C-alpha cells in the first residue's frame, strides 16, 4: 500500500463530494492537462480514462503509476448498476418483529447484531434525487417506529462492466465505485469486492487495483488536504479466488491536532471518502460467452474489526451483498448492505 499526502489551501481543495464530477473542471493548455500530482495528460488520454469510468475527481488525483496502467486502454462502459443507500445505525428496545413488519412495507432492509439484539441497522434504498437532496440527512420517518438513531450516513455504490482492448484483444474490466456523502461514525476495516461468474471467466492476475481518496480539514493548521491510499496487486489485504477478487481496507479516522504557539488544539477531520477498485477478466475456454455477470458489494463495519479478522471471508453466492461469506461472529460486525448486479447479455465473446 502506498500513501500520498498533499496539502492545499482551503480554496484550492478538490471537493470529494457527491457532485464532484460536475464541479471539477479539467482544462487543457496546448492539449495538455497537468493534474494535482503533476501528471501530464493529453486530451485523448483523459478521454480514455473517462471511458474507463474514472471521474474528473479521480483523474485529478491519479498518480503516475496508475495513469501509465490506464492511459492507452480504449474502453467503453457497456453495463452498470448503481445503489443509493441511507444507512441508520441505532439502539432500540422495540421488538424486532414489529420493526421487520414495518420494514417489509418499504424499500428498507433491517440488519441486527446477533450478539446484542438491541443494535440494528436500517438500510433505505433511495432514488438518485433523494440522495442528492441535502435535506434528506438525517431525518427519516423510521425513527418514530424504531427509536433514537446513533448515526446516519449516505453512500453510493456503482458496479460497471467495461469493454477494453487489452494486449491487442477484447477483454472486460469489472469495477466498483463507493462514495460516502457524509462520514460514518465507526471506521474500522471495511470490505470491498466483486464476485464473478467463474464458470466462464477468470481474473487476469496483476490487473487488480484499488484506491481510497479522502479529504481532511486540518483545523490547527488552518488548511485542508487530500490524501490517497493505493492498494496494488501486492497489497496483503486482497483476497483472490476463482469466484472473484475483494479486499479489506481501513477507513481513515479523525485525529486530534495541536500547535504549541500560539496554543491551538483541534481535530484533523475527515470530511469525504471516495473508494474504487477494478480488475480485468479473461475467457476460460474457447466456447463463445453469451452473458457476463458481475456482483459488487461494500460492507461497512459497525464494530471494530481487526485487519486479520476482516480477511476471514470467502467470495460466493449467498454472502453479504451477494459476495462476502463470513463466520457468524464476524458477519454480525458488518452492516449487511445489499449489493449490485450487473448483467451483460448477447456478448458473443
């Protein structure tokens, strides 16, 4: 894992928010764009990155290594699935049955902590308009039925199948993007992965890559910063199997700060998180493939989970989000959010 830290004046900070793709402008001078990491890109190379599902924000924060991996790939997003989720974490003395009966009437799922039956997570699967509406945080109608919330956050999960030209022939890249609209209160080791249809395709080893971008309001220094954690194929947190690839990654946490003179104390507060991962698949035999399937999942830890414990999963049908199979004592520490499913039919590959 490689970590990049860049300090910026507050007015120059790239906003990692839900509409960041629309707010960030990439401008060219003499057909060259230079991003925040001093990586030079031509307009054609930027267009190639956009066709691989990179947002303007992600292009602006891309380092030289990742740019070199992707700049010459010709891609096209051919299928996509997006979930918008409002997750509410709370304690309640209300009977579980009444909560489940209420939730069955709406686009809501309920997850309970098996050890402590008063701990629940309610996931509302909402529309894009509701997600973009700032007034939808944090008030929700569930509180009257369930009890007092501990915290609420909203996030967006997108899974894409991207057709790419790889080593002179057609292949397909599978990709997950996860964006937090507002920060979760618990930040431990979260799970991010994609399950594949292993009867037809396999992951090309070495094509797996993941990155976590986040911004920090550095209160004591009076500036903001953005930081990036990259997870290449050698990262120890990857789980690689014939059924898919996934990884565990620690979410960044707020940290206290202090300045001796003049005496100032405060917090370096994480105020935005954006995560993505991808890999390329290849055919397993010579028979034509008619359909491709990709199953994406992001599982947020609601309790502290050690790095080693978070890796105790397998990838398979019936797991959390359709991806992660965990032992009961580990599963209860994740919020059980629904996953995405991308199907591409009539492929003839």
